[in-house]
C-alpha cells in the first residue's frame, strides 16, 4: 500500500521512524509474554492430558516465541545508521530475520508432520484425551486472536511489513488452536484418531507458512521490486514536482521495510545545469518525505517543448 499519507515535514518522517521502532518493540514484547505462557501451559497440559494436538500447538507457540526474539534482534540491528560497509543502512536485517523465521517454521512444521504420521500409523495406540486439554485449547484460541488484532493494529499504524507478517502469524496460530480444539472434541466424542489428525493439520499449516515466509524473503534479498500501486504513487509525487516535465524508467528494490528508487526526470532543456539539479533535489526530498523510500537516485534528461522548432540551424555559406 502506498505511503502517501505521511506529512511533508521531514521532522514528522523522523518521528514516524522512531515511533515505528518503539511500537514494534512494545508489541513484540507483548507477544513474547503471551507465547511464554501459552508454550508452557500447552505443552505441560498436552503431555498430562495425552493430547498430541495440544502438544503440537504448544510447539507452534514455542516457534512463535523464537520468532519474536528474531524480530527483536532484527529490529535492533536494522535501526543502525549507514556505515562504510553498509552505505544503504542495515534495513535488510528485517528481511534476513524473515528468512530465518521462515526456515525455522519450515523445520518445525516438518517435525510436526513426521510425528503425526507416526501416530496415524498405529491408530489403536491413540489414547483418549482429558477434557482439560479442551479448555486450554479454547483459552489459547482466544489469546491468539486477541494478540493478532492488537499486533495488526500496531503494524498498520507504523506501516511495518515485518510486523504485519508477525501479526498474521498470530492469526494462523489462532486457526491452529481452533483445529486442535475440534480434534480434542472429536477425541472426547469417541473418535481418538481426530487428535493426531488435528496435529497433522497444524503441522501442514506451519510448514506452508514457513515456506511462504522463506520464499518471499529470498525474493526480497534478490532486489524484488515493490508493487505497481506504490510505484505509481512515487511516480505521481515526482511528476507533480515543479519543473519536472516527465518521469520514466522508475526502478525500485526493497530494503527491509524501505525502498531504494532510481528514476529519470525530464526537465526543460533550456535551463541551466544548476537549475536542473535543484529540481532533482526538490523531487528527491518530496519522495523521501512522502514515501517509505530510503534513497532516490535521479537522472536528469533534457526535455524540449514540442511547440518549438529544435532543428539545428544550417550554416550559411
């Protein structure tokens, strides 16, 4: 989504960046607290209540806890200023964190699938689950849904794709808790096989999410461009800059939650080089203030008015 609603004042942009960092850390620490409680409760009760589905959901919560610390680590390092070795800053720490998170979820999901398949190979060995597992699964469902709503509201306010991903991760956790609760209900109703089936479904959900996170992060690390809607918004800001007659050859690449942009600006061919440079500087400032752009590299092209004759005069003999 375009970031055209930011203020034009550079100080507002700086304040927004600081707000993003503090809000991201605060929401992630809330997630850490919730996941610590859920992990301990789900795994402990799952073992004593003999519910493989609840244990799988507890392992899922444990992976969320690790993911939260990955997000905190990335958020801390991505705020570092540019240096000689990283002239564009350290924003790609967030992308690297997303890749690590995806690989972690992929490994956890495969482990869940393997464990569930082993149980399904001997369905007669599946034991009846204690009813307390259902209460814990229900409480986990409510906690994860509330956590999702809180984190998504923060992510939208500070415009962080990494926090959006983490928020939807929490929503998927709520879905997995719902699946586990249904499996436990089926087990209690006399269908014991439904509990490991629930664990199998949760494992599939985690595996799929891990693959999607990893694949997306890998593309971002290979300089994937932003969507057309955001490119169009940047193009409009450039085109509306006084002195710019046209814009072409816009190229973008993601840098964590930020964007690096290259663009060609057409300016009047009859003005001085200095005047053309000043127009490009203003265009760059407008883009940096209005969009989540880390840097804009401009190339100034001469533009000739179509109503003028630009033919080279012939030399008289």
